[in-house]
């Protein structure tokens, strides 16, 4: 178990990350594409939180993470159809982290 579990700031980051996942999944992909720079900046920050402590996600938040993983892969493929590997650059490592939290 990670020593970071004791840090309230990391628990807050996890809660905010789960909230952002829900917000993004409710957005129109065209709006995300129009604001792609901001989206990827936030996605990168979310990636740090999730990969540093993937098992902070429990219950509903873990289910949200699983849905988000599928959603972001599909959305990125739709946003960048001319670059079929684009989603792999962003999502490849997430799969491992989702599975260790079963």
C-alpha cells in the first residue's frame, strides 16, 4: 500500500479526477476538440494522479474510471481519425492501472 494514501491532498486530487472524468464524458466531443489544448493539459494531470495511486479509486469512482478509460479511447479515435495510434499514446498505460484495482 502506498505511503501517499495518508496525504489528504492526494485524496482530494483523486476526488477531483473522478469528477473531471464525469464532466468530460458528458461533454460534446466537438467542444473537447475545440479546446484540445486545455483538454490534454487536464488529461495529463489526471494521468499523474491515476498512475501514482490507481487503487484510490473505489466503488463508484473506480467504475467511473473504467467507463472513462473506454470513453477517452473512443473519443480520441473519433477526434483524430487520421492518426490511428494517437489514443495509444495517451491511454496505453492506463489499462494496467485499471486492472490492478479489481
